[in-house]
């Protein structure tokens, strides 16, 4: 696929400068033909702006926050059949935009994100609007505080456009949600999120609504959450970028974003994190810098950069995904990347031994603690189960209620064994990664985010079996959940940072994402590498919605 020169020009010229330089000049506006003396941008141009471009346009005076929010809300309403949103904050967003414009006109000092609209996955705490988790038991739940990540963005002048749809309680990979009546937008019997590149297919999950919003161009950026792949799988399926920051070493060190009972509806205290999603890595890096208080990185030079290619993550790829992945890899090699073929031997088996014990035991305590601390209308796992509507989520919560992995009577102690400091399965997984990065001398690893492109929606069960082709041989009756998270899951248990970057489209027009994972705490460097990579790969064509 060919990419326009202007898009490549944008990546090369804005990807390698700081946020202050981008937002303080009009140089980046040349990518789409605006200047400080131009008339206000048309709505058609507004929806195609990245976050960095939109902020530059507002600084230059070629776009007002009010016009931008008005355009994006209209765009969101026009594609509401994709089921991307649970709530559109129309009145609040327009009021906030008008205030930004008034403050700008008055010459007041503005935050780094002044006037930038963003969407928030509806399991992340928001003061002043509901946080439903996409489930009926929380349809009237309204936290008293914003999640720390949300508050940091608001303090920098960003504007909440609304709350995005998700897999019920974020406990799935499809974003096919069977819950009814939690939103004023859709009254469909099945609120399946739809992939904007092919509406018969899933957007991925559980942050599918945020991915839909960003890919469909009614939000430049948004927040999701990630436990096993929930920012990166939908990013891959919908042709955008998704970031999972470091979550730490289990001893309170290395967590990138704030966490705790005032953050988001929990699944696993070890694995959960909020993560930004955007059309470009540069936009994600900007949000990450605001949330963490750090500096925005510059794009990293790729010549001589050593990147690992662990074979365990490259096996079993659908043929169409493998074709795109190999082409993307070749582009990086041509740009000077040095690939290292050392494998992470035994990683899938080790990860498999601890993944479900962690994810299905920790909610036993985490969910009641969150519900109680936030004065939710329900207080127990049993009450949550009673309100579930999605069949696959009901099954997952059945395992939680039985606590088959925990140290409680009747459990097999798998969770306790996984979490033993130094010698447990999680510690061994972390050591495997740490030793690999050191021994191979690589700054990150690269592989396809998912084994296949977006599967078809299962309107009856939400998530069932799927088929795809590997080496010309059809793989039948594969588990959707396990297949989709195979490559995204190991890093979540190790706590290391991970980034999915759009790499291209299959012959059938479906997006393919490539993931890079780095050592614990290397988030800024990983984002810099991602910015360098996206400059080589270019941008995907927008979905024709």
C-alpha cells in the first residue's frame, strides 16, 4: 500500500521533536496544508488530525476547541451503529471547549493538552459521569474521584468526549457486550462493537470502544485498560497504536501509572493497568508524558538498533498476517535495524502455568475492595455475577467464584505458587525476560500483536471457536480468547512495557499490528523506538465508514 508523501513528511518532521517544539510552532501544520494565516479548517480536515496536529492547529489559530469538539461529536453520532460509545459527554465537552477558547483569547496560560478531546473506557473512574463497566449492576454507579490518569489529562486541559464501550467488565477479547439499557445511544439486543474496517468483525477487546473511536476519527486519542492485551489487541485489529506501560516487579517498583481502588474496575491487581491509545505512537508518547510527568521522547534512530525476534511469538501465524509481518520486518531491516534471532525458550509454557491462576484468583479480593472503597451499588462478586449478561463473562466469573486457583480450601494453591518471590512462576518469567534482553543485547523484541486479523462477530455467544489458515492448512475450532491473547499475554504477567503499532493491511483490507516489548521501566525508550518504526511504516488508510 502506498502512503501519501504528506503523511511520511509529518512522521519524519514531528516524530523527532519534543512536545514543546511541536505545540509551540506551526511547522507540523505543513503536513496537511495549513498555516497560521489560513482559514479555520474544514470538518473533513479536522477529523483526520492526529492529536499532535490538532494541538498545533489550535495553537496556530486555525482551529478552535469548540469547532473541533462540535465536529467530533457529530462524527461520533454519525457512526453510532458501530457501538463504540456508551455515553457522549456533549454538554460537558462543549462547555469545556468554550472555556479553553475563552482562556486562549484572554491570553491565559494553557495546559499542554488544552482543547484536546479524548474518550475513556467505561471501566475507568470518572467523577461527574457514570462508570458502568458495561454491566447492568453498575448502570447507576458514579465514582466520586477521577482515576489519576484521567485527572492528569484534565489538569493539562484535555476534554472528556465520552465513555467508550467495552467487553462486559473488561473480561473478554471481543467487545461483544450483551448488556442492555446502560446507554442512550443504542438499544440493540446485542451491543457488539463493530470493526470500522469490516463491520462484520470484532474490534477486539476489551478496550474495543476506544479503538473504534480512534480508528473512526471521532476521537484523536483515548484511554483503555490492559490486563492480558486489552489495549493492544483492539489496536491491532482496528489499525491504531496501543500502549501498555510497565506495571512493576511485584515489590512496588517500576509501576508507570498510578493504581489502586480509585483507578478502574479491577480484574488482577498484578496485571491491570490503564493505557493510552491513539492513531500514532507520537500521540501516545504525548499522553504518557503528561500522565507520568516525564519528557516526550524523540524518535529513535533505527540504524544499528538491535531488536530480538523470539521464534515462540512468530509461530502459528495466519498466512495473511505473516505476509504483512514479513514485509514490515523487511522495511525495518532496510532502515538499518539489526535483528537477533534468539528465542525466549519455554516462555509460552511458563506463562501458561501462571496466567489464569493470577487472573482468576486476584479478582476474589480485588473486586469487593474496589466496590466498597468507591461506594458502588453492589459490594460482592456474587452481586456482580447476578447482573452479568454476556455468556463468556458469566463463565469467567464462575471460575472466580469457585476460586479454583487460589489458596483457599478446595483450591490447588496455583496462585500462591505463582507468586512466591524469587522462585515462583511470575518471578521466573521476569527473570527469563531480563536475562534475554541482557544476553542478546537487544532493546526490545518484535512480533505480530495477534496471530490473525479481526475474527467475525459471534452474535449468539459473543466469543466462540474460530478458524484461520497457517501455511495453507486450515486451523479449525480454535479458542478465540486464547488465540487472540497468545502473543500479548506473557508481558502482562512479567510487568514489562508493550506497544502495538499498525504495520499494514491484509489483502482483504484488515489491519495488522506489530508489537514491541522492552525491559521493565524502559517505557520512554520503547515509545521512542515505536516513533522511529512508525516513521518507516507510515500510516494506514482510514476505514471507509
